[in-house]
């Protein structure tokens, strides 16, 4: 009898965990962002630093949700952005993105247009993990993919600016 109680308890815990996982996916579908940023870096072989990032922004009233998501994934950090007066949960580590964030969204799939951005994001993370971003052929592919993502987002550099940076090298 005691064994059955333990099984019920673990089943309920697993169900709660699954519900939370789906909740997080739904939350990210509405509020999250998968992005790739480019920064000029003279010391980099290509002249560019490529930074994939998964983030969710919320005002201070919803900070507790970001903390719960941070705990769930067990990686990244929460910071305050003075620019837009929002808290942001962000994961930038390529290892954490590949081992924790990407597997979550492969198992608990997004349902909006964000799925397209996620698929592009996953491809870029794989290329970076394989150091293909240091090869000009793949670097051009990464740039093309990145500039097809988040079409309504703001970028510091145009695609032409970025391509000009790597042509100079």
C-alpha cells in the first residue's frame, strides 16, 4: 500500500511538472524571444561576435513568473533593463541553450510564428556549437537566417552593414 502512495505522489509531481512545462511554452509563445545579435569585435577572426539569446521580458509585477521560469530551466539570469524598465530572464550560454532551452521547446512545441524563429535559432546554435560561424560560407548562412528572424525587432546594424564587416576581413 505504501508503494502505491509513492507512485501516486510521483505521478502527481510529474503531472505538475508537465503542466508547468506547457505553461512555460505558452508563456514564451506570447512573451519570449529567440534572437541572434551581432557586435563588431576587431579582435574576432571574422570581425563579428555572434550571440544567440533566449529571453523573456516582464514588468516588476510579474517578476515572480520569471523567477519560476529561471528555476525551471536552472540556467541564465534575471536582470533589470533600464532601457525599457523591464525585468528580463535571459540565457546566452550556447551550452545551456543547446542542453536545456532547445530540448524543452522541441518536447513542448511552440504554436505561433515563434516556432519559425525557434527553428532558425536552433539551426544557428548548432552551427555555432560546431564552430561553423568561423567559416565565411556558414557565416553568410547564419546572417541570412538571423535576419529572417524577428522581423519586427530592432537591430543596430542592417544586414548590409554586417556583410560589409565580414567582406573587409
